[in-house]
């Protein structure tokens, strides 16, 4: 029966397409360059991309073997640990913001300098099959700024509560 041949051919093409590696890191570098970002890759970790986007230092972990990328905006806010009220306000704001978005804000404590340091992170898929993939990546990067703005908005009301 000749009617199943196009279906079989489509299945074979789909299998061949799936066997091809995703080339996610290469795509990511290409898109970042289109966004006028200068990308640095260190020898120690060839899957970690460093670049600046609108004044923020961003890191993306991307491999050519996976469709997933991990995006980081490290060290974007520092609160002195001796300011307990501010630390409390920031922690409350982080908990509120993290329930409503794709970007997760978290903190680390830098013991030596007695600093409460904020970072943001998100995981997502990046593939050339996404429509308007450059705009998609641009929107993902923009979400880091949205999260920072939401934190600022949340802290002001928290200060008036205390």
C-alpha cells in the first residue's frame, strides 16, 4: 500500500532529526552575538559562557549535547549582614517573588566580608526550532531585570510594615 510510505518517510526523517545533536551552545553564542554581547569561554569549562547584557554580568551553562541551558545573574545585590532589618525584608521579598516567576532569586552568605549576596537563576530550553528564538532569548534575559525590579518594589512595602 503506497499510502503509508509518506508516513514512513516522515518517521525516518524525524528519527534522523532527533539523532542530530542540538548544538545548543553554538546557537546560544550565535544569538548572544546578534544581541551585541561579547561572549567569553574559559578553558576550565568550555560549556560556561560569560557575557555582559545591559550592564549585568550573566553566565550561561550550555552544552551542544542538551537542549537545556542554565542562566545565572550572580552577585547583583549585596546587603551588609549587620543590617538585620534589611536582610529580613529582602528574604521576605525573595520568597514572595519566587512564587510568581520563571527566575529564581536566591542568596548566599559571604562569611569573610559579612555580606548577604543575591543571585538569580533560570533553566529553560533553547533550540533553533523555537519561533523567533533571538527574541525568546532576549525575553529570558529581560526576566532577570524584571525580578530585580520586583524585589525593589517588594522591599519598599516591607519597610513600611516594620
